C-alpha cells in the first residue's frame, strides 16, 4: 500500500496544535510548582464544565476515536450500550460514591481504601492502578502510532514522540491544571474532527445520507433483533450494558485518573455537575463515532476500496489522509493526537499521584516531620512512567497488534473491575473487612480469568463476572472471618451509606504530625456543601 506524505499545510496544522498544548503546560508551570496539592488537585479551582470535559476527554482516548468506528464498520452499533451505561450510573456516583471521596478530601481514590480496610488494600489498589495505566498509556500511544505510520510516510518513532513525549512534557510542567485545560482544548478538537469526518464522508458518497442509512439497514449495521438475544451470533446488548456498568464503575470509582478530578472542583455540587457534563458528552459520542464507522462502511462499498490485507485499526486515519482536503486532513490527524494525549497526560499525572501520595508520602515521610511541598519527585515519576510507556508502545507497533478494543476491555475486566467491587463492598456494606475484600479481589479476578479462558463470553460478560465475583466472595469471606475475629475497634459506619452524612475523623497518620493525630474532622455541612 502506498503511504502518501502529509504535505506542508497538514504538517503546519499539526505543529500548531502540538505547540498550543505545550504552551498550556508552560502557562501553568508556576501554579503547578507551588506544591503537591496544586500539582495533583489544582487546589479545587477548576470549573465544573471544564472538569466534566476533562473526564470525557480522559475516558474517550484514541481507543474510542479509532476503535469505535472500526467496531461499527466491522459489526454494528451494539457497543453503544456502553455509552448509555455511563449516563445510567451518574446518579449512583453522585449519591453513593462521590460524597465519601469529598468527605475524606482525598488526593487518591485509594486513601478511602485505607480508611475503610487498612494500608495493605490501599497499596494493592494503588499499585494495580499504576501497573494497568502504564500498559494503558502504551496502548493509547500505540494506536495512533500504528495507524498514522501505516497510512503516511511518518516513522513510528516520530509519531510516538509527538504523541507520547510531548504529553510527558506538558504534564511534567503544568500538573493537573495544565492537563485539564489541555483536555478541554483536545476535547473540542476531537469532537470537531469527528463532525468533519462525518460531513466529508457523507458528501463523498453518491446519494449521501440516504445511501448510508440504506446500506446500514440492509446489512444490519445499526441495531437488530439479534442484538437482544443472549447467546446469539451478534453481540447481546443486555450483556454489553451490564458489563459496561461494571467497567464504568471501575473507571469512575476505582480509577485514579477520573477520581482525581472530583477534588479539582470547589464542592460536591460542582463535582456532580461535572459528571452530568461528562454524561451528556458520552451520549453525544454515539452518533458521532459509531456514525463515522457506518459512513465509512458505505463509502468503501460504493466510492472506493480498501487495500488488500488492510488493518482496520487504521481505518479512520487512512480515510483522512487519502480522501480529505489538505489542511482538513492535518486538523483530523491532530484530533487523533488529541484523543491520545488527553488520556496519556491524565494517566501520567494520576500515576505520579499514586506513587507520590500512596507510597512515598504515606510510608516514607520526612524524618523531621515536616510536609513535603516540592513537586520534583512527582515530575520524576511522570518522566519514568512516560519513558516506559513510549518504549512499550513502540514494541506493540513492531508486532502490529489488531483488535485492540477487545484486548483493552479484557485487561480491564480481569484486573480493574474486581477493584471496583472492593469499593462497592466498602461503601454499601458494614460487614466487609480487610481479609474479605482481599480474598474477593483475588477470587474475582481468578473467576474472570477462568471464564475468559474456558468460554466464548464477550469481554463485557467477563467484566460482570469479575465484579460480581469480587463482591460475592468478598462478602462471604468477610462474614466468615468477622464471626471468627469479632468486630474491629474502628468505626467504619461513616464510610458507608449508613453514615454518609456522619462526621468522620481520619485514622491515617499525617506526615506532618505525630502518629495517630487525626488529619481532618469532617462535618455533615462539609459533605453536602
């Protein structure tokens, strides 16, 4: 397959985009350097709409931008049930999860786990996040690297540098505030890019939108009756929806990159608004990105043909560089970069927060008892994690992996979703204890692994198995061990739905005070403000 060059004008558009994102990081460098609170939570000064846009851009990524159209191109719109699941769980998040993160004023999600279950569960949760997101960043760098280098004359190393290295630089400089405002710019660009692909794609087809709808209806490219049947050849929407609920519970309750944004707004009310903004944008994703796949299916039925042996993971950028006008193509390649970088920067900042707060500050405080205020260590972690991820992305590119969407969902179901079950046990039950949730975490992941290896269930069914396994095993083991050991001395009721508005004094030792000194007492007024 010939690989066309982008040309001067397209390159100019891409370079301008990359310089703008770099400038945002430079702009927030001074604020980010004032301390770890500013570097990781922006001292709570982010508007709700910007935080919501940032959550959306973080969870969308290049996986959505390229693999969602690929899914619609190859199959149908059934996976859109996952976007509906995001909107469906927002009331659950607002009423039952976010109040506890706000009550504890946490920097990382896993501080809740220590308060509820002890330091061992906090460390396990934090390390699982770090390991998973190093891999996630590698996949998110790899997707545009694979796609763009396969349809242009750009080398993989250059794409990885543009996407990964620049993300490291502006995350290093601007902290979470730079990341969030970069996400806003990137979110606007990627949405605009999706609209342009739809417009130009429909215009390039003889008969326009009517032909697209006719092709999709005739070939079952939307939603058919088979999509509602369990065990059929088509993907079953009930399974997709249920599995996506658990996948999204992992993303929005147990994944630091999203939970960290809950502390960047001024109040619980503002955090709730940010989630509503994100939910509306998630619904908007359905017609945009699944629509792209359907339009391209019709385009390559009537107006052109894909090369023999074409890797459909590169479907969107191939259409962009081979069909769209000069300049517009550059903007859309920038949109793919934006989709990747918004996720990468969020993951890197969150990885740094976990290593800094959950490991260094928690277990290796300063000997003189004073609080660390510098961000040098946090920035060093970003550089190291970024370097490992870029190297892994180049390896994935060399092996030419395909179907990364299902690969990513499988990994999430096995290693991330059981952790969401641990948070659910902590919040919705008083009986759950350390031994129980640890057993539930291990057995939930093991059950999901067994189901994945011995059946042909979709990744969504594996996710449902992982969550339910962690919850059921965790609760049963907690009941057994609790009856043997008896109740502990620490009152955990304020950390459950049974004491959501109750006062709570943290038991975590402060690095700036003698061991056992409470960090903060929270009143019900603080919780609901």
